[in-house]
């Protein structure tokens, strides 16, 4: 089942507040993360509370996005690997530890992130992970995905 944009935003907001409230994340902080405006730098200042290292804070947020997708998909065998970069492309990879396949990978800068960019990326992640997980579980991974990715 695909979530519409409004449902996706509502679920992600709830996830952020429930999962990261111990870090002091409040409703208004989530508003500053999911703002209509592009982030003023690579990450909103509220997320710098996670660490003085900007790259680490970027990693934490990207991990949070992957964690949300993993929870929505409902498969705890999905590992999330992130590398945050302030001045170059960050990376987010979702790997299934039992099936031994990469289900999703993203490389990009967070400088352009705003609510729409985040929701677009989350929707893409959800759709791609679900599709690739289904293909991998059916045993058709190499015959379909590998060929698509080569060409």
C-alpha cells in the first residue's frame, strides 16, 4: 500500500517525535526540519544538537529516514548504512542482511532539502525498497535488477 503525501508526512512527523524525543526533539523542531523553505545549509540548526560534527548530524538524519522506511516495510533484516558529508554528496544505502542484496542507494547533497524533497525521497525509498525486496524474495534479483542497473 502506497501512502499519499499527507499520510506520509503525518507518519514521518510522528516517527520523528516518538523516536527522537529523547534528544529533545519537539513539534516545532519537526516543523523546522519539514519546512517549505530549503534548509539554510546542509542541515537545520536544530539537528546540530545531535552532534557538533555537521557530517554526523547529516548521517543521523539520513539514518532516521532509512529507519522510517525499514519500519514501514516491516523487515528488521534491512541494514542502513550512511555517510554524511557537509560539502559533498552524502550516501544512504539499504542492504538486506539475509538476502545479501542492496535494496536502495542514494547519493546526494542535503542542501536542497525541504519538506517536498524529503517526502519525495521517502516515497522513492519506500517504493524502491518494497519493489526490490519482493523481487529478491522471489529469487529473480539477478535476472531483473542486475540487468536494469547495468544498462
